[in-house]
């Protein structure tokens, strides 16, 4: 263990996870596939199999996207009142694309948070880092 591993703050671990990188080293990929977290970091070997992100990332994505799309939708409706078909053509794809783009980074941030806080099976790794 080197000294930099001990100094990973919660914000940094979440930022690295959001950037789809290992929260420990910031270099290896956190994901094996789109939403499948890798078993371990290919760069530093840190185990990720302990994560329990579950439904928290989609909950956060729905909350964030909803708080962006709904006010925009209302603003467009109040300003221009476009026809309903145009509203569907704009807002349904915008919502779907926003959710798909944000889901993986948000899951990475949640895994980074769990890793830094030593939640679930990450407790042992945290003890090792702090020892
Ligand atoms: Zn790593």
C-alpha cells in the first residue's frame, strides 16, 4: 500500500467512480460491461465485488433527470406551447438518453462512496487502507 491510497477522500472516491474509474487508484476501469461492475481493478487489483449499489443509482438518476426535464418541459410549454407530438418527440428521447448517459457514472459514484466509507464487504479493505 502506498501513501496516496490512504488519502482518497469521499469526494475523490465518488469523482473517480463517476468517471468510471477505480476509486482506489483512479486508473483501472470500474466496469466490465455497461452496468456490470468489474470483480476487481485491472490496474491495482482492488476488489469491487463487495458493492451493493442496488436501486440507489437509478433512484438518483430519476431524481436528477426529473428535476432537469420537468422544469424545461414546463418552460417550453409556457413559452411556446408546441403541439403535443413535438413535445413527445423532444422530451421522451431527451429523458431516455439523459437516463442512459447518467446511469453508469451514477452507479460508479455510488460504488466509490461505498468503497470509501467501507460499507458492506468494503469494510475489510478500508481497515487495510487505514492501518
Ligand atoms: Zn485500481
